[in-house]
């Protein structure tokens, strides 16, 4: 059986061991499981909370995800109610609810439907403990009867549980991030199709007396030809679209999502520059590659989606990248934006450095991230026109925000240095005044002593006032610095 696949939507999943799996047979499965935490024991122990309010299942993911989701679905409760419930048990109409102690610090408690007792959800580990200890095993067939919501909670019908490759097949697990969320997708490949690609002739031939006008362009065209039985690009894009629909991604975001899928495929540091490029099927099957492999794969995927694409070749730096038709930040006098494929970078952003062929993030010059100055001359191949990616406008806005934050930090840092210099100067004056105070005291000059003490106290008050200003601005600077670092980290997903 060829091209069978299974789709998952969380990188961080939970492993549990159970001696049983309880199945509930009913047409209203969600009503039977209202308020319960269920564990998908036929998979990897993924946990879901069946919210009594809307009878939908909420995927709990990592301990921190479980903590945040369960708190977000909470119901406010007074201190007196919480204290009463802790001494005895909650009312039956609160079965399975999350209660928030709004008159205190918003502490959260889970009401166990089995005994109506409260379980504290103070920290992510507490939520994890509740999931582990109170979770109910559920079969895939039962879970499919419940509507699953949330960014990583899709249940894909009959594909659940079908992650075991048959004879002549290989399972590949893809892991990636988008919008700082973790995703994974399992896909079963045909060994026979892979070997046909691997053993295929990867050369372009032409009569010596009639060469094509652009041999390199013709050479690249070889890798966009598909063999009979290969529908992998269309099939994986279909799965990626299903994931994206759960998160409500628009067309621009879906292009970024697909790009991230390719960018997170591991870089093959063992591949020699003399080795041939891979066909898209090979890159996916091997789950690794280099810049040209990833570029060909992403161009093939974007073409399938109808977008105008090209290949940017940089002979000076021996680098290759994907180009997509875009509305802004076009480069090389072309209709295209740049997409780095060897590491995650938002569309249009040029890497600041390379290490053994893979793009890196060191010393980003944010004012020039859309400028290809470091890569040298470009040659553009396999140009096509089609749909236009317009999400570059939002990416440019994010870069402008980071630039403004960086500029503000630089100004604040200069102000802090000026204040520090003034403090140092005042400290020197105070030290000199203290010497005079001690001198007048030692020689018994009361008038000189009193005058120097008054001048010292005046200068000390000035110093303390300036120090207070310095500390306040320093705290603001440190807060802004933390926000700046988070903005950079979120933008680059590192």
C-alpha cells in the first residue's frame, strides 16, 4: 500500500502506561465524558479535557499547555465557596468544572466528576499530575465521536493509529514549528519509489551542436519531474492544509507554515558538494538535505499551490534559496522575495551568517535583513509566475517594530551611561567632602566641620535623588531589553 499517512498536531506528547482502556458506547459520548480528562491510549497517551460547557474536547499537550488551557476555561468562585468545597466537596452542577478563586490570586481547582473533590492546579506540574492520576483511557473510535478543538487537537478519522509501515514502506516523522507552536506529521513512504528516484539519472543531456540557451535552468528542470505513483507533494500539502485549518491560518500564513515545514527538515552536514541534488521525494524520505535539496522541495510545493516561484543561485557563496512571487521586499530586480531553507527564517529575511552551509542567526543587522549583500551575485532559474504572497507586509512591520525597540534601547543605554558618569562624579565629590569632614573633626574646627557636613548632606541628597532616577530607568531598560529579546526570539523561533 503506497502513500498511506497519519497526521498529528503536537510535538510534545505524553507517555503513560495503562492496564486497561475504558470504552464508552453511546451516541452522546461527550455527555457521558463531560468534565473528564481522557487519554488516547491507542496512540501516545495524548490528553483531552471534555469541557462541560460546550461538550468539546480540548487538547492538553505539554504540562504548561494543560495548565494554561484548563485555567482559560475556568469559572469564578468566591473564597467562601472554595473553602467550603475544600472541606467537603463541590456541588454536583460543578462536576468537571475548573474553578478560579477570583477573590484571592486566581488559584485554579479542578472538580473531579468522580467524587466532586477539588484538585489544585497551581503550577504546570500540578496540571500534569491531575492528568496523569485522573485521566480515563479512551479508544480512538470513541474519541472520534467528540469534537476536538484547539490549535493542536485535530482528529483525522480513519488515519488515527495507522502509523505502522507495511512491507516495502518507511515511516518518516517530520517535526517543525510555526508561530512558536510545535507540530509533527507522520508519513509512510514507498521504498520502491524512493529507490527509483535515488537511482535515476540526474543529468540533463543535449546535443553538443545545439545546446540550450540556459543549461543550468534545464538541469534544474530535471528535479521537478515526477515518477508514476508519486503524489507525495499533493498529499503532504493536503495534510498540512488540514492542520492549518484547525488554527484558522489564512493563505499567507499557510505559505509560511509550509515554508517552516521544509525549513525544519534537518540539515545534512555529511553531504559533499560534489553529490547530486535530491528529488523532492528523496529529501522527504531521507528527512534531511542541503540548501539545493530544500530549495527544490519548497519550490515544488509552492508551485503545486499555484504561486510564482524561482530558484536563487548564489555562486559566490555556493548557496541556493527559494524565491516566491511577492508584493513587497522584492530582490534582485525580480518579482520575488527570498526564502532561506536551511534554517527557519521568516519569508524575505536574509541570514546573517552560515556555518558549514547552514544559515545562522548571529549578529542580525535588523536594518538590513531584507538586503542580500552577504551572498554575492545571483543567478535566477526556473522562473514561473502565479499567485502572489502578500504576508511580507506583516513581516516587514514586525521587523520595523524590532528596529524601533533596538533604537529605543540604544538611546536608553546612552542615558544610563550618562547618569552613571554623573553618579561617579558625585561619588568623587562626596569622597572629598568626607575627607574634609574628618579633617575638621580631627583638628576640632567646629565651624568648618558643620559647614562641611551640611555640604556633604546636600551633595548626598543630590546623589541619592540621581541614584533613584538611575535605578528607575535601569529597571525600565531591563524590562525593555527583555521584551526586545523576546520579540527577536519569537520572530526567529529560537
